[in-house]
C-alpha cells in the first residue's frame, strides 16, 4: 500500500504504482488530508484500513513514511512485514522548521508541522524498514533552511537516517523525483521481497 506525502493526493502516486506493477507487485493507494487534519487521524484511518484488509508491505513518500511508522508504532500487532520510506525526514525536517519560522508561510504545513519538525524516535517495531533517499538537490527546501551534506532539494540525506533501519540507500533523484524513478521503484520492489536493497 502506498501512502503519499504533504500537499499531495493518491493520484500523485499513480506513476509509482504503475512502475511497481511492472515489477510484479499489486499496490493500492491510501489517501488522507495532510494539512487540515492531524497526522494521527490519518494514522487511525490507516490502522483501520489495515485491520479490514491486511497487507504485508507499506511504502510512504516523505510525510507518508512518518505517518506509516507512527501508525505501526501505535498498532504493533498489524501484520506488516516490510516498509519502504522514500525521502522521509525520519529525524525531522530542517526545511519544515525553516518554513514554519516564516509566517504566514508556515501555515502551509498545517497540522502536520509538529510531526515533520520532530520526526520519529528510533525504530524498534517488528517490520523491517528500508529508506531510499535522493541526492539530486532540486527543490525549494534550501530556500528555508541549510541542508547540510547531500539532499534531494527538500530533505537532507542525513535526515532520512534512523537507528533501527534494516537498510538505507541513496539514489540519484530529487524529492518529487523519487516517485517518478524506475530505479527507485526497482529498489523498492527488491526490498519488499528480500528485506534489503540490491547492491
């Protein structure tokens, strides 16, 4: 199941879903209000959906990865075996913090602001979690914060690293480009099948 990020909708993930189908998978998409409702509400809906129709794997882009991990932390009994986060600021987003510090622009983060700024604690859940980060700095993140080291233009690679991950890889993609990349889709499929990225 695919979970989108902030300011996006389920349709945003259609190209990525198509690429995963070409890899032999059958992804569904999960949509939620990423601005006007608390991410916890999205997590509640995701948990309910997974209880109704269990799936073994989840993929979250950006904020979607945070929503997924928080949901699994709150419902550790769910039968999810593997998760891939694409460009998710698991250690918190400097760009989000920088945007939040510039009223009224910070209002654009809505109720997702706190989760984006703080990120997630180290992962201790049952599911194996892999992260794909991009290193093509094409995005607006640098306008709002200093992104130290490599970044995808919105999220620094360092912000995607978290204790407890099963694997982590960096690919040549921008933040938005992560969901358009054939290589990212192939690596995602590999992790979902094997619990590690192809080397």
